[in-house]
C-alpha cells in the first residue's frame, strides 16, 4: 500500500455545482504545500452529475482519488468510508461545499507537527454566515451534547479536522458502526489542538442536512455516548410513582368519606399520565435496543462500488 504524507477526505453527495469551485481552491493549496498528498472524494451515491464531474477533474489531477459508494449512506458513513481508505500520515476531512476553508489545512498540518498533536480540530469562530435557524439549532445541539456527553467536547467543532495516523488507526480499530466523530475523537484523549476559522456560506447547491437529519444526529449523539436517557427514564418512573402514591392517598380518603362516585377526572388523568410515562420510557429503551440490534447484525455502514486507487475490479468488495 503506497503511502502519502497527507490525505484529504471529502464526502460528496450531489455537489456537482460545488465541485469545480472546490477543486479550484483546494488544488493550489495542496500543491503549494510541497507534500505528497491524495484527495479522497467519497461519492456518497450521488444522483446528479457529481460522478461525471469527479471523472473530469481526475483527468488532469492525478492526486484525486474517487471512492464511490453504492448508495447514499449519509454524511458520517461517507466520512467513515473516506477515513478507512485514506493512506496519509495525516488525514484531513473537509466538506465539499467550501464551508471549511482549504487554506487552513497547511496550518493544521504545521500545528500538528510542531506540537506533536494527533488531532487538530477546526473550530468555528464565527457562524455569522449560517442562517439564524441553523445557528440556533447548532447552539441547542452543542448545549445538549456538552451536558450529556461531557464538557470535553469542543463546542462548535464540526467535521473539519486533521488526524495523525495513530489517531486514525485507533478510530479504524473500532467496530464499523455509524459514529459521530466530533464526539468520538475527543473521547480517545489524544493530544489535540485547535485552529479557529470562519465558516463561509455554502459555495453552491443546497444543504444536505434538513431538520430531520439534524434531529437524527442529535439522537445518535446522545444515545451513542451516554446512558443518561435511561437514567431519566428511571427518574420519570420514580416521579410517576410518587404522583401515584399521592393519588392512592387521595382515593382512599375519598373512599373513607363514603363518596365513591367522584374521581372520574382524576382517574382519566392518572391513566393518561402513567400511560404516557410508560410509552416514553419504552421508547427510550427501544432506542438502545435498536442500537444493540444494529450492532449485532454487524452490517457494514457502507459498500464501496469502486475506488480509483485500488487494483481491484469495480464491484469487488474493498476492505
Ligand atoms: N454529504 C454526504 N452524504 C449525505 C449528506 C451530505 O456525503 O447524505 C456531504 C455533503 O456533500 C457535504 C458534507 O457531507 O460535503 C456536509 O453536508 P452539508 O454541507 O449539506 O451539511 P451542512 O454544512 O449544511 O451541515
Ligand atoms: Mg455544508
């Protein structure tokens, strides 16, 4: 397996409009470093002209490597595929829409080398280019994960980061489950540093993160890193029990007073209250069981259709 100094992993999903601009900005930066490098573009089952664009770009950019996934597997899975295929001593991950400035990559590399860091996070110093809605939802997300997962998670660190070979190998040694890398990487505890950058607006096209996917990411983040929701379920149960004890006392008092026909309202309230607490707790338990189920199935999170750097026929499984 040939190796290069720097790999740049880019998940790409329906980004035909952004790709030319990306290549135009990224290539001079990487050529300018004087390092050996590869760009691993992971085509996450794009249905627009992305595949054609990548082939065209590759024609005169030999360092560009395209790993094509069989179907759309999602941002984190595409990122996983890219990280698994990267061969560099250092590996940077970058979005295709130029929201993360490629010019910062050499800076990250220099910082990692000079301070012997295994991870350099790109931290968004300023999100003024994001919509108010995106900023508020992101704010709520980082508030939640810092509370539930722990304060060591850097607020505003997205998926723009640089990993050393050692950090990447640690990551690759984990079972192939969908991972929320922005939370997983701090968990390892490697020496790490940060560079701040300005998050630019998307260069072209539309966000591939609708609200639905943001909610799923938040659920994955919490459930994947904490059992706090299970504890919360226990406390909800305790609360429901306490309320029910009160209701029992009240019912007995009413009974003792010989007035047994009253109590329809409290009966309905009690039934609904206990019922909803049970459903919520069941749902929380179900989320964990669902993850256990997926984990024991051990299905890979992505399938590679072909990799321009691999000496295997297209269609063969690449590991
Ligand atoms: N992406 C992907 N698969 C998906 C969704 C997104 O590979 O199913 C890529 C997308 O092309 C981009 C990166 O992941 O390079 C981040 O997505 P996006 O910019 O839409 O997210 P946002 O910046 O709006 O959070
Ligand atoms: Mg983006």
